[in-house]
């Protein structure tokens, strides 16, 4: 390894430049042959911070490392130089003596400043080694050193971009993304505060330096991870002078052959500049020691069992006495810090105490917030229960909400006092405001639900009170239908509005909202009627046919009509259609505002009184169809249920579908007339009288024939009635013949039997006194008692010797 890296002391501990050693090094590594293809890397940082160890692992050098078992002491004296092994291009690595070493003492820090300035002057890349826990320190983070270096560098040299690679050692769990901005901000502040020559007044930091930050794990505790991270960092030094590499700007780079002379001259200039110095050693020691004490006290609180128990308990529920217990823990921590740091610099001591206080409060703040969160949640839950119970008791909504809100906000304030930490000036007002908003939101939610329940209650009441009665009124539509509906609507609306207004009194709503709710209820009542009207109008054709069928097919006593020929079908049809037309006019528009219209007259003129309009057209007078329109006069579209054109179409369909009923009635009436008219036409009767005159005269001259014909007529009439020929033939000719064929013989036998019985019965005085009427009744009881006819006539045949009368019932 020694032969490959060729380490050599460039500057000894007394500041002497090793010219011979540098020349020998250049020959060994053949630096002169590289031209501009080489890079210089140096490292600076506190003593015993692991600079040499880092370089040995990063570049495979063999710089001397500190033996931890022999104690912490200076290992590297002066500035050492070596070649990075297996790195392209050739890379010169310089290991600087650590700053803040006890070997040089408190007052001899000039060499530290000079070596750091030299490294910045000759190097392309400067590694600044620092501990992770030192970030933010004034001394340990090398900020005073950098400030001095910036000032002198601008005064001595022209601008050259040097890469400052801050290596954060022993990285903790704090993300690098959170540490890097702090470093960059500190560097920028140093740059902004450095007095600059006139030529560089406006020159930005990026003209001189490229700042990079990386972090490494602990070498002692996490060696494998450390080596892996160093291996990744080593890759960045390969081809470091290429565009975009770590070497940065290559302007002003000295050729490799002149490196020795150039470095010697730069060191000479720096060595003669004796006015450079760093802040006093006392301040630095105070900074380091106070930081250590503060970290010890922070660790003691973090590991405090009481704090651990308190923090764990507050994550699940409210902890009584939380504020007092936590205040006591913090008070002990601060008092211990003040006792141990009493003799250090007051400014540093106070600054570190403030940092400790900030870290401790940052540590306990999540627990405090959790405490307030539990307190807010419990208070809100308790409020909900109490508010619900108050409403269940019947308390007024507004009064219950007001009393519960005041009581539970006071309870929350008391809980916040118990959770207050003396050292923290934290204001719980935001949590209180959130609780108040939650309570108000809960009240609003409950109020909305209650108002919705009330509204729904009265809407259901209106539905029940309006829907069925309105439907019934529409079924019997007439001139008083809409007035009756308006009266019903006003009555039920008034009852519902009065009830709702009474129930709203406990909410203490503003009058505008009350009016709005009442107005919505009134509109709802109106909408119930309007929707029912629209529903009925959609079934208008069915309703009209039902109305027509009822009036046409039933008489005034609601009995089914029997078309006997005496009814005036035309008049009945006109009456039924007029009633259907009235139903159509009733459901043509919504009439809830007592506004008069001409819908009924228009429909009557256009649909029912067609004879008048037809007469006008026959006389040649021009007449427009009053239903040839899409709107009614004085009726808005929102109130229109059926337009004139729709009414006309409905009427046309109604007439076509009821025409069959009328035709059937006419046919039934004519059939009834035909069935009950057995006489031939008058002309036939006249013809028979003229043509049969001789036969008639023959019958009149021979009484026996006349008697025979008369007896035959009576028997035939009795057979006609007994067989019910008319009823049988109503079902058709063939069914009538079949029916008569089955009843003819039994009927004849029954009549002959009765005649035989009457002929054998002795003639008694009682029978003579009863006369023909009683005999007729007897015969009727014997023969006609099964007849379905409602009326009959009797003809009597009386013998000359007082034989019994024979009575035969006849169909009227």
C-alpha cells in the first residue's frame, strides 16, 4: 500500500515546506506527465474526528490513524500528501492537521487557519469533516474558519470554483434532507457577511464554491454500513474533472509540472499573512462543553421512566395532573443544566440553554397536543350526551344548546389549566376554537335533523289530509270541484302551518328562516294538490270512460239499464258525454288561485254542441277551431294540465272508444223491439183481410169452426206460454229448436193430464159458486206454477151444461 499511494509530509508541524519530498513524490507518481488531468483533494476538520480514517478507506491511502486504546491525541501533524489508489484521473490527497488540538494550546491557532486556507487555495475538492451533532455550532461546524478563509481567499486569489464537500459523520436518524438546508444557510450567511473587495461586491458564492453535502454512518458502531457508504462516495471521485464531476470549474488550474512550485509559493504567501486568527478558544470550549451538558440533560429526560409512563398514558386517554407532572420533570432538567454550566461563558451558556429548552418542548409537545386532543374529544362526546338528554326531557332547543355549550366549554377550559406546562407558553385557544366549532356543527346538525323531522311530520299530515279527499273530489268532478279543493287546501294548510310555527318557537330561529320554513310547507301543500291533479289528468281518458259508463249504463237509481225501446238513447248519450266533458274541463288546468277561465265553455262549444258549429260552417261562415292551440287563454303553462290540442285528442279517442257502447245499446233496443212484436206489418194485415174475406165470412157463418179455432188458439197460447218459446229463441234458432224438442212432449202430457183430472172431478155447489175465476186459478196452480213469466191472461171455455172452466196462462 505504501508503495502505491506514496504518502509524504508536505508541510511539517512547524510550518516548513518539504520541497524535496514534494519533488520526489511528483517523480514517483509521474505527476508532470499528467498535464491538466489531475485533481487535488484535501480534508479538514476537528482533531480526532476520523479524517485520516476516512481518507484511507476512501482513497486506499495509508495515513496514520489514531489508536483509540491509547487515548485521544494528535495523530496528523502538519499536512500530509498521498496519491489516491485506482482513481482516475490522478488524484492528490492531502490530510490536514486537525483543528482545536490541545497540543498547540489555546492561543496557537495560526497554523490551523493557514493550513485550511492553503487547502482551499490548492485543492479542487475540500472535504470538511464534521460530526452530525455539531451541526448548528459556531465553532465545531468550522464557520469562523470558513469566514476567515473566504476573506483572505478573495483578497489573495482570483475567483476559482472549489467544491466544498461537507461530510457529516455518525449520522443519526435525522434525515439528510433536514440537515443539508441548515448547512447551506450557514454558509450563505457567512458569505453574505464577509467584507468583499469592490470587484467582488456582487459576486455570488456559486462563483467561488460548489457546496455538496453527504453523510456517513458511525465507523465504530456500523462499520459495514460505513464501508458501503464510503464505497458509494468513492465512485464520485472517479472522473472527477469531467464535466459535471466533483472537481468543478477547471479555470486557472496549474499544469501538473508546476504543482510543486505553485504550492510552495502559495504557502509562502499564506505564512506571511499573520493578521489572520480564529475566535477565542474559550468560546469554542464553552460551546462544546455546554452542548455536551445540554445533550446529557436531553438524554436524561428522554430516558426518564416517569416521562415514558406519562407519554405512553397520554396517548390513550386524559391523564389527571399532566401539566404539573411534566412541569416538575422539565424544572429538574433545567436546574441541573444551570448548575453544571454555571462557570462557562454566559452568552454560550444562555444560547445552549435556549436550544435545550426548544428541544425539550419539541419533545413533549406531541404529548401535550395528544392531551388536548383527548380532552376535546371527551368534552365533545359528553356534550352530545347531555344535549340529547336535555332535548329528550323536553327542554327548548335553543335554551338547551346554549346551556350545554357554556357548561362544556368551561369544563374544557378547566382541563386545559390542568394540562398547562409552566415552561411552555402554549396557547390552547386553537383547540378550544376547534371544539367550539365542533359543538356548533353538532348543534347545527341536530337542529337540521329536528327541523327535517318536523317538516316531514307536517308533510305527512298534509299528504294524509289532502291526497285521498282531493282524489275523491276529482272522481266526482263538477262545477264546485276546484272551490272545494281550494277550501280543503286552505283549511289543512292553515292547520299544518299553525302547528309547525308553534313547534318552531323553541328553536328561536330568526324570522326570515321561520318564514322560509312556513313558506316551504305551504308550497308543499300546494304541490300535493298539483301533483294529484297531474296524476289524475294522466288518467283522464280512463276517468271519462268510467264516468260515461256509469251515467249511460245505469239509471238515476244506479240500477243497470234494460234497453226496452222506451229509452231516449240520444239524450242519455248527450248527458253522459256532457258529464265526461265536465270532467275533462275540470282536469284541463290547475285552478287554485280563484281565477275565472273559459275552458269549460270552449270545450262545450267545440266538443259537445257540434250541431251549432256545423250549422255555421254549412252557412259558409268562417270559424276557427278554438282547440287548435297549445295553450289556454289566461292560463299559464305551469298551471296547464292538458292543452287544448290534447283535450281534442282525448275527446276524439274517448268518442271512438265509447261509440261501441252506444251502438250496442241501440242494437239491444232494436232487438228488444223485434222480439216483442209478433204481429205482421200493417200492410200484411190489410192484405190478409182483403184476400181472406171469403174465409172470414165462412167462419162467421159456421160457429163450430169459430169455436174450434178459438179452442185451438187457447191451447196453442197455453203451449206457447208453458214452453216459453220467446225465451228459448233469444239464445238463437238452433238452441231454441233443441230446447223445445225436449220440452214439447212433457208439456203436452201435463196439459192433457190436468184436463182429464178436471173432467173427472164432480161438479159441486161450491165450484158453481166460485165461478170461472176460481177454476182458472186452480188450473194455473196446476199447470203454470213453474213459469218464469211475470204476468198472464186467461181465457175460459165453458160448456153449455155447466162443465168446469179451463184456464190457460198467457205471456203478455
